[in-house]
């Protein structure tokens, strides 16, 4: 893998069968993490070394960013979660100019899940239709120990204090700022579940979500960094236990690792669902598929059904070249 640690890094793309790609899988690390180290134990970086062997029809990416505590609980004047979310959504737009309607699956550890949520919200809220496809094509999100505290500012601050203690510091000034600086997280905690509910009301845009939670304590804080209750997203979404602590729940040493088995099991189900949708709708389309429903670029010659097109309208892949021209050079 390249030595790059920030930005959107491509880890895997099926070769020479690029035309068989049906989904982009994007990994997002959490506080103090790294685009590679977060997912690595020993010599095994599982999104790079294991995942492509079990899910062969996906491009795999890892997003890296400077994840400091003040990005989440600091004064608004500092670089914050919104800046990281903007970097993610612009990088995805640039990477997907010729396949903007391809489904996306996000895998996010800890506070990286909040970066993911904010990127989706900002993509959807923009007046830019091409950017909005990032939200509209989100097929699944696997949250690994991501706190979901809704609109309760005090609970967000408590999560922040535990995470800061995990980093080995008890700076009273910053702890006070956390209590006063959780506003941005409160907004995400309110807006993201609302967006999910909106998506669920449109059958073709429903997003699959699983919230994984740690089963073991972290010795440094004498408990769970993110409890099951804190990791549970409102709306009745599935919660699954991982027999590891907060740091270990995103690392897998091999394909027999229990952590890998539980996560890859969910991802494979989501990808299988996509394959079934594609086969079913390709069959229904038969010989009546118009030229506008055939992809260009990396999906050249492959029919991808309308998974998330707005209001039941067909996806028009011929617009992708126009999108590339409109966004050329933008980040």
C-alpha cells in the first residue's frame, strides 16, 4: 500500500476485472487513528490483505485525516469534524466521477463514524446534484464502537471525557470545553437519524446499518470506552457484540479471527443483496435496456440497476462525463 496516510487511499481494485466492480467500500478511522494502522495487527491490514479475497467485486478505500480530540470537542474556530467530512465527500466525488451511481458501503471505527455521518449529511444538503449522489448511493454503514448520543449534550461530553482519558490526559480546561463544545455532535446526533428515517421511507434508498459494540473493558479507563447503550443508534438498527476492547475491535490477524468473521459476515450479506438486485433488475430489463443505463468508465459495458435513483427515475450514467467536466480540479 502507498505510504500516504491522509486523504482517500485506494487499497484494492479487482484486476483485470474492473468491469465487475459493483460497490465501493470505504474505511474511516477514529480519534488518534490512521488510514492503515487502525486496521492493522502484526503484518495484517485486513481491508488490504483479507477483504479483497472475500469480496471480489469491490473497490476498497481507506480515508485518513488528522483526528485530534479538538476536531470533535474543541472551539469552533479550530479544524473540526466538518472539515474532515468535507475532505471525505470531495475526495469521494473526485474518485467516483465516472461511476457516481455505484453503491457505497462505509466501515467506520469510533469517532470516524461521526465523520462519515457528517459527510453524508453535507453531501445531501448541498445544492450540487452530483455531490448528493454520495448520500443517495449509500447502501450500508458498519459502525464499530461509534457513539450515538442523540441530542443530549451532557452524554456527548461524557463520551468525550472517556476518550480523552484513554489518551492519558486529564486537562481540566479541555474537559470543561468538552461540556461546552458538544454542539456540533448534538446536531449530528439529531440530523443523522432523521436522514436515515427519510431514506427508509423510500424503499429503494433504505440504508442498511449495523452498530457493533465492544464486549471488553479498556484497562486505561477501567471500563468500556463506548458502551452498548452509547453505540446503539435510535431507529431499531441491529447491534452486534465484538469480543474485544475499543481499540481491538477493528483489528483482525487473519481470516479465522473472530472479529473478522463477524464483520465480514455483515459485509458479505450486503454485497450479496446488491448482486441479487442487479441480477433481478437486469433480468427484468432484458433487451429493453436503453443506452443511457449502460455505465461508462470503470463499469464500461456492465448494467447497474437503479438502486438509489430519486423517485423511481432511471439512473442515467451518461451524465457522469458532464459531472467530471463540472468538477474538474475541485477538491
